[in-house]
């Protein structure tokens, strides 16, 4: 038998390691491969031949890995360009040298593009013994051809919980203290994360990229809330923008290695607007920043379980020697009771596309989301994990790239 390799790419999530654990456990139960290797820092690390052996992971390490946040194998933002034949030649030489038949690549849009590109290269060069399988993850929930992405449910649970707790804090003061609280979430192109805050039931104003920002409408809504209750709770996506596409955040948005805008600051910009307009003299801004994707002590039970099972499904499907260039996906079953099943789709059908939050799920005038949206979101945040603790803190695996 040959070996398989699992690696992670792009932004982490609190359940991304559960997929790794699923692949390792599946091979322990049904050994399709002699060894399961972990690629450190994604494609960038694979190009440097940086591997760690995960084959004989103990039950304790396996359990703790599932609750460990961020990417235990390390990540990267390396763009594998189809025009760079040198990278492809080197990768395939390394896979051959180490007798690696299958690469399980865990990531989002750009990672699925990597899976597609490697599969295309293999097909063009008649290489049938090197295969590539995509395992989705992204807290942004913006992948196509999937009901919801692993990682999103836990981020949504954290955001909704944090919104509710902050709202309770803001409202301890009497009505004479007028105040606006602004929470900023991630979401460059899609408003899934910001919308999930509405599950708390306390959001007054929701601003997402799917609806162009109207400054006058926003200020009038803030004024309306202040006049009615003396408080106003605003949630805004970092990627919120005007009709012409200009981001509402202060300053110029720079680009990352994939050409995506690096954002942040939308909340502070809204605060400045409110203060300058004299709508309210007191504002607070909470940018959830990195916390929303690494706060694993509030993992959604649904999320971590599905992420784990997705790894098992990917391993099972890899038994088919013709299975390559595909992403394992999640589909919601019909019926009143929430349940899901796994299927697969060509990775190039997912790569470089964005699934937006449905506009018909948004209420007019920034008033939040519809009942249909809540019905979709609610099951994804259900349940929690019984955490293994150490010295009063959640036990985590020391990242493999640090060992």
C-alpha cells in the first residue's frame, strides 16, 4: 500500500482539525494506506517536503485534536499558479519520492482551486497514481454546492452568543444613557457571519455586503432606535460597501497573496459617522477579529461532528482509484428533523466562486433576517462538546509545525 497526505490551507476554523482526525481515524479502522502523513503549512510546506506522521495517533490525541482550534498542521496563503510548471513538477516529484498516492486538502475556495489545478496537471500528463481530494472548510460559509461549510456553525454560535452577552452588558444602564453598540464580523464578500448574530434576537441593524450601504438610511435607523429604546445594537460585515463597490471602512484596503482585499475597520467607520452626525454621543465598537474563527471552547456540536464525519467520508471515497479532483460536500436532507448526508462534486465547480447570503432572507431597511433564514441557521449552532480540560483550560494539541 501507498501513503496518503493531509494538509490545511487558508484561514483556520475551530473545527478544521476534526476533519484531520476523521481521516486519521478512518485509516486506523480501515487501513487503505500504510501511513497517514500531515503536510505542514499546506502546499507551501509540501513544496519543502515538511511532513509529520499521524498514522498511529493515540485515542487521547485524537479526542483532543477534535477540540483544538486553528490549523494544527499549519496553513498557508500560497497561490499555486497553473502557469508555474516548476511548482507542479516539484510537487509530483515529492509525492512520488514519498510514495504518496492521495492528498486530502482542507480549505476554502482557493484550496479547491489547488485541488482542481493538481488534478488537471495529473490528467494532462497521464499520471493516474497521484490523486487529490478537497475537504471544505470556511467560517465565511461562502462555498458553492454545499449546504453549509464546516467551521461556519461554530463561528455563528460564537457570534450569536457574543452578541447576546454584549447586549446584556450595554443594557444595564438606565434609558438616560443613550448608546450605540457596533459589532464587526468577518465576511469580505458574503454576510453569513454577520447574519448569524441575529439568532440572538437582539440585533437592531444588520449591514452586509449583499445590500449596498446607504449612509442616510443607516443614520435614520440608528436615530429611530435611540428615540425608541435609548439603545441601538448594530452588526456589520467587514466587507460592507457602497453601491459603487467602495468599502465603507476607513482607509485603503490592501490585498493578500490571493488578491483578496484585507479588510477591517468598518465598525470604527460607522462609529465616526454616528458621532459626526450627532445621532448619538456614545458609541462602542467590538471587532470580533480572530476570535470568531478560533474560539473552540464554544464549538457547535453539529459543526464538529459533521467536520469529523466529512473526513471519514473523504477517506472512504478515496478507496475508488478513479476518485480525484473532487470535493466532499454536505447536503441537508428533506424533512422536519435536521439531518445531513455527504456527496461529492468536481472541485473546479467550487473554486473561485462565492455564495452570497440570499437577499430574500434580508429584511428591508437593515432590520435583520427572515424566519426562513433563521430556520436554515438554527440547526447549525446546536449542541456543544464535553471539553477535555487541563489546569482549568481546554486541552489542546501542540501544533505539529511547532514540534
